[in-house]
């Protein structure tokens, strides 16, 4: 991860992999633009114009000359405020859904440009699969990989603000050397060969020291995952979710049970990747 840029972002080199946790986004014509939410963490999701899905509706309406008055309903399956890009996934789904509803006939590149304006993770949520993100994460290059990977997501009720984690990283870098893992070559090589063990060894997150400084209770969670035999464990994004790599689904079930018994997290979810990005399920 690079230094703070004049525009307030950091240059990133990120290997993304979408996993099979989904939000369901329903969009219907209405008398006004509204957002409703159900599911775990629904009370944490804004329902006003700051909601990323609502912003996606307004942006695409402006670009395509359509009426933004739609009802957006979010059924949450992705952890809220957990560093898992759930809001970005909702925005990507809103772009795809509104394009289908309006018959706007936007190309994938046009939708991707809208996505990049909305947030750094939104283009990948549109793309799915596995990709290398550069710039602030919005410039994507597909990654060739083999096989699928079994993940356990260990959830925490801690509130970690993404800007606060980035600010802490900048503070740490100002006061002394901070170990970074900025070269993705080992991760990319492991994905190309389909080697889950090598991928586990290569996992790293430059934001992890900052996240651990703000949320020290994540440290025993990482240690519990490694003690239980995880191939690798890292803070997901800016946290507080911890992503744990398993050998296969059976090993993932054992890891999930061990983490629940450890008392170091507030819940676990299993998912495999790579998974597709935002798409229309029912027209």
C-alpha cells in the first residue's frame, strides 16, 4: 500500500476474490427513491441519500436519462460494517438492476465507470471472480487461477471505521517502520497453481497492524484460527472481520466450530470463492 495521495486516497495493490456471501437487492418503480433493509445488521445501514445503493441509482439515472424514483430493498447476507464490501456489493447490484429495469443498455465498461465513481470496491463487486486491483483499488485486471477456495469469515461486533484504520496506518508510518506486504506475486502464483497451502502462507494485509492497534481483541482471534490449523488468517480489508483459509469445506466446518468454541468472535460464516459479481437473478 502506498502513501497518502493528495486526493485523500492511498495507492493500493489488492488481490480481490469474491466469495459466496450475497445480499439480495430488489428494485421496483415507485413514486420516490426509497431504501429499505432487512437482515442482520439492518439497523446499521443508512436509509437516506448517503446509502451507496441509492447513490448508484441516482448516478445511473443521470447517465442514462432515466427517472431515479425506485424502491430499493436490501436483504443483507453480507456482514454489515465488517470490511467485506457489503455496501459496495449493494451499489453494484443497484447499477445492474436499474440498468435492467430501465432497459438503459449500458455497456459493462459504462457501468464500471459509474462504479468507480461510487467507491473503490464497487468495480470489483460488479466484476466478481478474482482480480488484481490497482490505483485506489478500482482499476481491475482479471487474475487467472485454478480451483476454488474454502473460507471461514469470523465476525466481530466491534465497530471499526475504515477512515480511522487508514489514519492509524498513516500515524504508524510517521512514527516508525511498519511491516508491509505490498508485493502480490506470491498470492498470484498460488492462485495460478491452485495451491491453497501456498496461498495461506502468502496472505497479507498492510492495514492489519493498524486494525489490531485499534481493535486488539482481533489478535487472539487470529491466533485461535492459526492454532486450529487454518492455512492462513488475516483481517479482511479494514476489519473487523477476519478471513480464514481452509483446505476444503470439511476443514472449513471444523475451523468454524473451533472458532465458535474459542469465544474470540461473535459468529462465523462459511463461503467459497471465486464467486460471480452482481447479476440479475429475476427480471
